[in-house]
């Protein structure tokens, strides 16, 4: 038998033991965030809003600030006002209205650091995407589940749920922005 160098043997063992682990599906929000940011830039806009056709009375708004994309999805006690503001192109006002809505049930707010979609960062990388649901902090996606009291599997499941909800909001905004043209 030919002896293998230790580093080769260790690498071989790692490949053997990890090859049976199913990889998490890729996040959907990064491509949509990239597309939305490109569309906003092309339109010389820093904010945009639209109604969510899948849930009457629900609206989505985005605000691009340097290094971040802030997206909120919520209902508002005065849907007619929000619809009028969208029709008038007052997208920043809609964003502020949805952020300040007293109706927090079902409200989703994403602080997308880097404006690159939800990214499951490596611990201590400095990249942190933050999710608020129903008006309170729900998760920090910084690659470190332990301070949040989550197991790795719970963290991955939470990330997948958040990515799906964020991707839905981004898709609404992207489609509405493209429909304007």
C-alpha cells in the first residue's frame, strides 16, 4: 500500500463525508435584487412601490440608499391613499407610509446590506442582512445562528423562508417597474 500524504488523506476523507450532504438550494433573492437595482438605476430612481396583486390591500415599496436596499411589504389602513400615491409616482412617500403603518400584522421589512439579496454570510464576515416581521426583529443573517438561539438547521430553514418572502416582494417590484415602460 502506498502511503498518502496527510493533507491528501484529510481532503479525501472530507470529500467522502460531505458528498452525501444535500446542498441548500440557491437563494432566489440575489438575482431579483440585482435586477431591481439595475432597473432603478436605469430609471434614475431611488424608490419604487407597487401593490401586491396576490393580496389585495397589500403594498410593497423599496428604497435604495448607498450600500443597502430597504424593502417593506405591508397593509395600510388607508389603501386608497397608498394607491393614489403610487399612481402619482410618490414612491418614497409610499415607502415611508408603509414603514410607519400602525398595522404591523404581516408586515415584512428587509435590510438588504449590499443590495445583493439575502446572502447567507460566513460568520464574522461583516455582512449582515436583517429581517423584521410583524414589526419586530426576526433574524439576522450573519452566518451565526447561536446568538439567535437557533440550531444550524433552524437557521437554514429561517433563511430559506425569508429568502422566499423577500424574493416575492422583489418580484412584485421588478414586474411593476418593468410594466411602466
